């Protein structure tokens, strides 16, 4: 004969939640964006045909040293997955604010981006901002 396990059910109306560990809610670092700077507005801007990269559509090889020279709010490049992006046009659209985006300015932001935005396709998000490809030498 097969044994049937027994279960004990508690009354759902009783407050037994004091003994149940609660998951910590991750604090959001989103900022209030100015009108006209939503992610939908960013998508429209990317589709507008405007030269967001500043290259006129000509890509080239770029050294890490050159990327390091572009690390101000008015002139910011970042490396993501071996590609170099001009993130300056995206500054006011970034949901985490300019300060968060500047953490990757002038450097390789791949690890930070993927740790923070694992679900986001960064290459699609910044496609219009592509300046070129990281020179491995």
C-alpha cells in the first residue's frame, strides 16, 4: 500500500507572516525625467535619422585612450561589448539619471550595464550612437 503524505494547512486569515522572511525590495534609482525625455521619446529620436553618433555614419577603429578623452557630460563615449558609443545624446533620457550614466563615460561600461540592465538590449538601445569599434591593440 502507498503512503499518502499528510499536510497541515493554516487558516489564511491568521497572521503567521511574522515568521516568514520577507524579500528585500531593491531600491530604485530612477529619476524624474523632463517632459519630452521618456524612453518613447528616445525611440522616436533614434528613428528620426538624426546623427546621434556625430560620425556622419562613418565608423572607425577607436583606441581605449581615445575613449578616455570623452568623459564629460557634454562629450561622453562608452565602450559596450567591444563597440564605442557616443552616449552624450542619451544623457537626459537615462531613467537612472545623468550621474549613473556618467559612471561608464570614458571607459568600458559592459559589466556595469549588464549587472544593472541584464534584460535590456544595449546595442539596440544605443544603435544610433555607434561611433565605431574598439581597437584591440
